[in-house]
C-alpha cells in the first residue's frame, strides 16, 4: 500500500520537518509514503492542483472539521479494509487556511475529523502522520498503541 499526504501549503519550520520526518520514516516500515505540498490559491486553482495529484483508483480521505470522528482503532480498521481490498494508494487531503474545496471534499471516500477544534494545517499534518503510524502499529499488534 502507498500513503500519499497532499497538503496545501508548505511545512517550512525545521522542528516540524524533523518531527514529520520521524513519523514518515516510521510509516515507511509499513507502506511507501509520499508527501506532496501544493501552492495555495483560489478555490478553483486549489481544486485543480489537488485533483491532479490524486492517483486513479485511490481511496481519498479529506480532513474536515465537520467530518466523521474516528478513534485510532477505527482508523486502523478503515485502513485495514483498504489493504484487504487491494487499494493501491490511500490519499489524505489537508486544506489550507480556507479548508478544502467543497466539491473535492464531497467526492472523498471518507471525510475525517481529527477534532471538533480547528488546527493549523501544519499541526494537522503532524497529528495525521502520528495517527497513520499508530494505525499501522495497531494492525501489526505492536506495543506503540499502549
């Protein structure tokens, strides 16, 4: 399985990049991970840029404040189903300051809320990376989740 994290905007902070790199390396033990940062713009531009980075026959997860709240174990089960159904790529979309374009969010296979609170996209990316790693560790019955 491949994991693709597509985010509007760049994570430039050196400390944040270091933390992300740590989780990306951990995730790399289980799946090929790719992070794509796209330039912000108006809704049509962002929608076009995001759409072009989503591979065919992917499962798409849109991070949305009003999306479905899943526990870590529920996310692990969702990812397990994707693995079992031979989904080649799971794509996670993270919007910019104004979120994701609504039409793209509506087309997602899962609209996922990490919290009822709004996070800056930099922090959302870090929390997402940790939860993806946690999901894989849950599926492999590894002790990280304890």
